[in-house]
C-alpha cells in the first residue's frame, strides 16, 4: 500500500483510503479528529471491538445499523439489554453477529454506566501520548504502543472486554488521541 493516494478532488490522502468514497469521507471528517464524550467513546470502543479481525470499511458500512440496534450506543440503554436482546442482535444480518462481541458490548455498557459522568472520557484521554513527529509512511505507524498497552490493561482491570492493545491503538487513532495522518496528507 502506498503511503499517499490522490483522490478525485486531487487531494493527497493517507493511502489506506483507496478509492472508496465512504473511506474518503471518514478519513477527511472523522479519523484523527479529537473525539470526546462518554457515549461517543463507548461507541468507538464497541465498533473497534467489532472490527477486530475484519476490515474497518465493513464496520463503517454497517455503522448506521449498529447505531439503530444498539440504542444509539447510549450506555445506560445498552446496559439494560438482556439475553433476548442478544438473541435479537444475533439474528440481525445488518451487524457483525458475533456473540462474544455482542455480550462484551453489553457488559462494557454496564461498566460505563457504573462510572461517573465524564469518567470514561477522562480515563481514555489520560493515555493520549504527547504529540510526536508525523509518520513519514505507514511503515512508521505502530500497531501497538506503550500507551495503548497501558490503556488496555487499565480498561481490562475495570472489567472491559475486547479492548486489547491493538484495538485500543486503533481507537486512539480514530478518536484523535494520536494523529497518524502521514506526511503529505492534506489532513496532516
């Protein structure tokens, strides 16, 4: 994969965007933009967990349905889901039907729901590393960092699941805790 790719608007973007319009929109409007709020970060955590082992574009295309069936990722509502909701979600072809990931999302909502307002946001952002030089290419972008490992460890200690260090680094990138737009990207 090339580190940069020119889009139809002639803007250079991170090469992972390819020629997919939804990826371009996501790259241009969301990825690497600081994201705050317990609900927003819970959604990001859930979707990154569902993405594990899959392509992110699969999640982006299914995100509207995920939001619909997971009550807008409102932690207090998802925390109330029961086994009938798990069965309902397992039958929904519009999402990723993985029982362990569905149950983890519900369990994670319960953990978030037990936290003080703003605590998840504060906790997650406490692991944001100091700014670093922009990566010159994708070869310079790590999959795991000491910060994502520490975040994963603390989240697991608190009872969260599907929050491994690689998944948490992807969350840190997408939520703007780190900025991995490569040198030359118009967003850099």
